[in-house]
C-alpha cells in the first residue's frame, strides 16, 4: 500500500455532532457507515481508491460494526456482490472507477437492476473524465438509463455528498432499485467538512446473520420473470422513485430576479457554474444567483413535474450537462413538448460544447453566449462580453509572447521503475526484428506507448491485451507480443486471455509485468502481492497458476538485467515451441520498495551501521550528447545540462540527484553498446575499519600513478 | 463584499504539491478562513505535470461560500509553478492575467522527454517565458527555488510556499504558514528552513508590474539554458585543465608559443576559442598535433576572409575551429581511459554523489569494448584482421577506483604515443582532410559563407561511440559523396546545394525509428514459427 490511512480511519469513528474534515471520497466512506451498510466491496482505481484503502485499514472498526469489506477481483465481482441485497434487507455498497469499471460491471448490473433489490444498494462511481483522465471518455449516465439504475450527481460539497449517500439508500429501498452515486474526480478529492452522525451497526450482518433463505422465482431472469421485471421497473419502481425524489426534495430550486431565464444543471456542475456567474457579476460569493437555478442532484430519472414548473413562463433555459449524448437536454425537450409547454427555448449543446469536460473557461464562454442569445432584461451584456473577451485576449497574448507552445509533459514511469527496462529491451529487440505488433494493456506499463518508447499498438481494456492479440496472431507476419500487468492478469487476463490462449494453443508471446501490486491505482494488493497481510488471504503464485493451466514455455527474468530480458525475448520470438510463451518480468514496484527500505536504511545509518548508497553517473567529458541512452529510457533522472566543455555548444546528458541506482542506465549501455560514460557510484556510509584500510591502500597506489586523491 | 481568493499550484509528480496544498489549507484554518482544495491525482502523479487548486475566503470566521473545484482562467489570484515551463503552461491557459494574478515560479528547468530525447538541443526557449512573465502577470516573482531547496536540504514545495508568502500576495500571515508546516510534523525543520529562504528571496525580489516594467528574471543558474558564457570563465572546469596544469606533454613553453601564433595569425574574436582548442589538442596528443590544428584552421580562415566573414564575426571559422577541435580529439579507448582516471574525475564523482567527509566512494565503469574499439588503436594492417571478426563486444564492469581497475585504465591511457600510428587516427585524419578540402574548394569557388558553413556544420555528425558513431559517420560520408563532392549536385548551384546539405544533415540528426510492421525481418536469420 502506498501509504497508511491511520489518521483517516480515526475520522470514520466520529460520532453525532462532531466535524469530519477531509476528502470527498472519505466523506462517502463515513456516510456508508452512518447508513448502516452490511457490506462494502469494490475495485480500486482513481479517484475512488481511497475509499477502498481506508476501509482496508479500518478492519477493527468494521469488525465492531459487523460490516463485511472486500477488495473484489474486478468490478464485475463488485457489482455481483450487490446480489446480496436482492432478496434480503442488507444495505450494501460497491465502488469503482467509471466509465471503465461500469463497463466491466455491466453484466452484473443489468441482472441486479432487473431483479431489483430489497436492501438498499448503492454504487459509488468515480468519474475519471476530463483533465488528467487516463481512460476513454464516455458517460456513465447511459448505463444508468439503459438499466434503470437511479443516478445521483450531488453538488460537490461534503454535506451534499453525505446527504445524497444516506438518501440514496432510502431511495433504493423505496423503489427496489439500485442507485448510482456519481462523483467527478475533483469532487472525490475535494477537501471540506461536514457534521457527522453516529455509525449504525447493520441489523443483519456477520454478527447477526440471516437465518432463512428467501426464494422467489420473480428474482430470476428467466421467462416469464424477465419480462415482468422489465415492466415492473417502468410501472412500479420508476413512479416510486419519482415520488420519493419529489417528496424528499432531492433536487434543489434557487430563485433569482432574472426570471425570464433559468439554468438547469447537474449537481456536479453547480460550483463551476456559480463561479462563471460570479465572474460575470451575476452571483455573490455565497452562490446567491440572479439567474434562477434548478439543480439536479438526481440526473436520472428526471421529474417532469419539477421541470415543467421551473420552465413555465421563461423565455429560455440553459441546460448545463457535461458529456454526450445529451440525455438530459433531450429529455427536457421531450418533457416540455409532452406537457405542451412551448415557450422556453431549451439551449444547451448549442452554446456549450457537445463533448469534453465543462471547465471554468467552457462555462464562462457558454454562459456568455447564452446571455447574448436570450437578451434578458437587467443584464449588462457589454460587461459580460468584456469579461469573456479578456480571457480570450490573455490566451492570445500568451501565445504571441511564447511564440511556440510549451512542451507537453505526460505521465511516465517513475524513477527506478522495474517496468522501464523491459521496454528498453523490447526496443532493442524491435530494432533487430524490424518492427513488432504489441498488444498493450491497462496499467503503469501503458506509458510504454508514449515517448521515448512508443511501444504498444492497441489497448483494449484491463486484462484484455492477450485476448486482443488473438486475431492479430494468425494475421501478422511475426509473433505478436502481449504485455499485461499482474493487476490485469488477476482482473480478468487469466480467464479471458491466458486460459483461452492455452486451450487453443495460440502461438504468441505474453510478458507479465510482475511488480506485485496494482501500482497505477495506488499500489493496492493483489492475490500475488509479496507481503500480503494474513487477513487478506494467502498469496497465489502467478507462475504456478500458469503451470497449472498448462503453460509449458515459461521463463522468469529479473527486469533490470536488460541483456537477459532481451535474450529471453529473442528466445521467445524464435523458439520452435508451439503454444503460449510466457515471460514473467520480475521487479517489485519501486515506489513500494523504497517506501519499505528507506526507513530501515535511515535507522541503520543513524545507528552507525555500514550502509551503501548507490546511484549512477555520466562522465560529462566522455558524453558526446547523442542521447541514444535517453531514447532507451526516459527516466526522469536521466536528463540533460549545459556542457561544461566550452567547445560543445549542445547539452550533454547527465544523471541528477533523483537517481535511485536501479542500474538501468548501465545495463542499457551494455545491452545496446551505447557509450563508456556510465558508471555506478557506491557511497559507503559509516565505512568499517576494513573499508578504510583498503581505501587507504588503494589511494596510495593510485596516487603513485597520478590518479585520485 | 470579500472575494474568494484563488490559488493554482502547478507541479510535477513527486514534488510535494499535495503537501503544499495541505499546508495552505492548514494555514487558512489557522487564520479562521474557510478554505477548500482539490487535485487531480491518478496517473498524472507519476512524473507528469499536475495541478492543485486551493480557494479560501479571507474573512475570519465567515460561513463557507461556494468555492469552485476547478480553476477558471481570468480568476486566479496566485499562480505558483514549481518549474519554469509549468509557468509557461499556466500563461498559455490564461491562468495568469494582468488584472489579478501574482505569478510565483521557480526558474529552474526539468526537461520534458520530448526536449531531451533529440540528438540536438531540443530544449524549450525559456527566455520567452521569462520575458512574458512580467507582461502577463500583475506581479511576477521568479527565482531558482530548486537550488534553495537543495541548500536547505528540503523539497521544492517548502521553498515555493515560502516564496508565495514572501511575495506579499498570499492573504495568510507568515506565522500561520509556519504553524501549518510545523503541524504537519515529519521533516518540519527542513521545510521551515526552505520556507524561510523562499520567503526571504521573494520578499527581496523586485516585482514586475503588469503591462510594462520588467522584473528581474531571477538568478538563472549556469546549469540552465543561457547564452554561452565567455569561454575563459568556464575554462577552469574544462576537462583538460587539471592534467594540463601539471605540465604534462605540451608544457607551458609550447603553450605560450602556440598562443603567440594564434595572436599573430588570427583576429581577436577567435583567440579565446583557438587557445582553448590548442590546449585541448596538446593535452589530447602533443604540441605538434595542436600545431597541425592551427595549420588546418588557417585554411578555413582564408575562405572566411575571402567571403567577407569579418562582418559576421568569423562565424565560419568559429564553427570550424570548434568542430575540428572536437573531431581531432575524438574519443578512442585511450582518451576515455585517460579521462576516467584523472584526479579531477574522482573529485567530480564524489561531488555529484554528494559524498560526505569520511565516506568512501567506489566507482564502477560500465564498458563494452568490442574488437572494433581495439582495432581502432592498432595499426591498420592488424586492425583489418581484427575487425573482420568483431562481435558486439564484451560487457565489462570495471572498478576504476580499485587498484587493478585503475591500473588497467592507466595502462590503456599510456598508449597515447602510439595513437598516431593507429588505424582510426589515420582514417580520421584522411576524412578531416577530405572535409577541409571540400570547404576550401567550394568555399573559394562560390565565395558563399553560408554554403561553407553548411559543410562545416556537417562535422557535427562525427561523434558518439560504437554503432551510433558508425551510423552517424556513415551519414556524414554520404553527404560528402552524394552532395559536397558530387559534380551533378554542385552543378545545381550554391543555393540548391546549401539547402540539400542542410536537409541531409538535419535528417541525420533526428533519431532513427524502427518502421513498424515490416512483415519480415529482412536479412535476419530469425526463424518464425507460426501456428499450424
């Protein structure tokens, strides 16, 4: 685990009337306990990882309450877990990163929503959409809509979010329907506070198990129940949900003096919209808006009566709906026409972009365009235009002054990452073979597709890289290489990929990056993690799993030995052996390793023990600056500086103090026969008497020959 | 009515931007201000560029206002950047506006992969950012925070926090900021030191006012991109100096003679550079070798003079002198062994590794000499035989700080007197003469300084080691063969030739990419076992 969550766990114990201060996603975690959940599961991924991390560290508290927590095998597993709420009054929650996690979970989600639930079922989805997103950009809204799962999108402040969690369970039970709570990435990480309530021990739990099974054919998706389930969703559950949402006033109306117009917005868009209004002088710091607002904390289902009430008598309404297709805008149009309300123009994706994140700038421009289009009385349009234009001018001016856009800085492998050397070797082998097709997966190793490696031709999903190579294998002139992380392997690569490839005797090469954790999501444990705590289960070896499946060609290689990795790749690519050839690239995540080793070394150092610190260096008078080494690495600590040689005008390559001494530079210099500039520097701290004696001896001899002091 | 105060922090993964945001929140709470922060963690934390956004309402005990989770262009009060290009990115996104933004940024550079992977100088021209800063911001405070962080033994976030507070823009007292750092516990003392030095520097940095007056671009260190400093000032760190001062081959007397000759035969703007080159070559081989260098440069200088090069500051001679000196001191194993066993090298390594007094430093060199490298230093007839069976070389990890490793290297460097008879020496001298011959021949014929310069600059290609060197050198020879010495190409006129040479040279200076999906590896004896 990347860090300890002890302080956060303490916050989960806060009782009635106390104040919780912290991250949005942790507020959700606390709200789950306040809602009396019997079980929580999920699959890690930004931005919901911390929900899982904190609960994993909160075993004691969960035991006291009797709450079952589980880090599930994947999102489908997490969604299936909610099946416990179908027949029994058990409240449960599942969490994952969306939209990708929802994709994986969708089989279970369809079955769950079709059967319906008795106990409240809440799905907390972290939307990785917009700036910094590392996944495909799609809406989770469509899933909610097609499966009739109610979708909550609360205003992004902690009290609203917590309230929506609690109300979400009630809504779920009132309408026998699972509910999704959608939180954008910044809402998950927003730091705020709310007044806590006591945690509620669930009525039924590990401590008080259900004694009698419930059987009802109505809950099984076979004919005729599957037909009645669909009708039940529309005829019974939807009206119940609408009734509950209206009665509990989950959506919010904010009055304003500019009554000719109005804004209908997703709850999650509230703060950004208010900021744009503030910039135009149309709202005060506390959010008092001159334009009336109708805030949808529930974005599905919509409440026709509320929409018609808000829109009646208005000249125009702006719909602020992030993402596409424009489900809400279209629904509002349809609701108004059906109610025969034809006055207000419904404006949305005509002034706001159809696709992409609704940032402050996007809303500023969209709102200005809306006002200019609708000409409400009492708005100084010149002032509005001036604000909008000043931003545009600032951009133009910066572009003129800079003349060239600054270089982009995408994420990459950490310093000392054990996965980097594999791609160094792959790059070398690729040069010999003249181009290979590489099927990539999801994980830190996806960075191999970026500079300087540019290795990896497709990414089809988490753990799906081997399956994605299955049609490439027979249709490509060389063996296809597949890269998969150990996280992806356990997520679904084992069954979807490996089992099938072995069964069909596929002739491909699979590299499994065994770094021990799901590192890209924050180094959570997986079944093969090296130091798995007892409570999480007994470790399963990937190697024996593969052998058990019948993989015959299997080699393990230590990743930092670039020449060895290149050799095993060559062997795998040229062997006459048929069937899947698996290379386990073994190297523990450097983040985890340093986190573990640093305190130990610091203690040894303080105790006066002999500790060797290693880093690498480049002789700047030997380096000629061709940068072949950088193109085979991309390590942040391998960089450039002005040449100290007055005759060289171009920079030389250098290794900065960030180096952790992983050894890739030296090994790459060897494997690729680069240049003689690289050297390993070992600093012996607290040297022993023997060290000092030998050092003196060496220095004596070296001095005689005119060398070092 | 009070306005919400907005702070955007741009940082790179691992620089402690998250901790800085925490400090800001703590300090705001200390002051009794409502405050909020957001970030976009996830993979952007893995070394990429990322931002942290903080809002606070600077009114003691106020009820929390509606605070935004996402920064809006034109609505940022304080823009902090832990690196200079990140400040440029903030400008580009209009997060710095003259009406309200104070920019606090470090001037040091952390290069993006795209900047550092090119075989040439791909660095972004940060001068543009330094010049733009005082024009686009209301106030700009720029200085090298990385250096201050190192001096204080802390991370850059502490210095940046100090600079934000010291800029006077932050609505938080110094006490509140320091209390926030202290409250965070771990490493607080070092952070407070960093904070103090950042605070002091920012408080004493003259501020640029928006839209005119320029602020000082801070103290750019020599390690950053800057116009080349005068040669002589840098000479003290030049690799040749220590040996040379010991009076090894060459000696002071000869050096003075050479220096006199430089002054007699060349105009003043060239003296510094030629002195440097002469010293290097005397150190590399001997005084006679350095003298032959001056003979060669005279030829180029004659072309330059004929073409009226004085007006351009003798650029042709300057470039030729620089590149020829580098070429003539090409890095064979003798040279590498020599450089790696100098006392100055061990001192440099100790310094780089930040080894403290009493700590022992062990240096292990990663070498991969192949038969080719040995052939280079053997006479031509032996070399040919050896090259025929040259493999990819043997990976050697040589402990140069050990007696045996050091002596092995020293022995290699002692072969310097034999270099003149080595195969590579003979080959390089021949190619140099070919190059110089072409510069002179075409130079006098066309009297076009630009054309001569293009040919001169081709010598950039002759560098590197092993395979990289062989490929690059082949590209150089190819330019001579197909353009410079090709009658048809020359007949097309100086202008066409110039462009053709530049294009060919630049093409060779981009790095090689493997063409994806070549159906089979042509000419490679790899057996492909297909299914079925």
